[in-house]
């Protein structure tokens, strides 16, 4: 009986820790490139000034990843984007830009 209790007291905390950790906590997140298929579809550019004004007439240079709602670490030079689930630079831009409140 003691062995069973020892097992339970060891395994239950480990199972709880695995359930609490975010998915992919140990995986490295890739950087987004302009050649990525989804990046092309969303008009992504590494620099906001390179965005196609004819195709995206509402784009302004004040719109960039660092000010976007989907940029997960405002203030940093690069962070994960919720739309692409990849690392993007602060100065990038895509058509999915949503102004951070």
C-alpha cells in the first residue's frame, strides 16, 4: 500500500505541471519571412514602408507590428504574432493589422 501512495504522490504533481505548461513551451518559434505562403497572402513585409499602397490604400506608416494587437510583446524589437504564430519584427506590417487599444 505504501508503494502505491508513493507513486501517486510523485506522479500527480508531474501530471499537473504538464497540464499547466503552455503548449509548445519547449519548442522554438520560427521567424516569419516575406516568402512564407501565409505572409504573401496577408501582404506581410519586414518593414512597414515596403507595404503596397495601391493594394492596401488604408495602410499608413504609423501601422506596424509593434503597435498591433496581435504582437505579443509590445516594446520589444521582435515577438510572436498571434496571426502567424511566428516571430515578427517590431517594424513589420501585414493586412491583419489591428491597432492596440
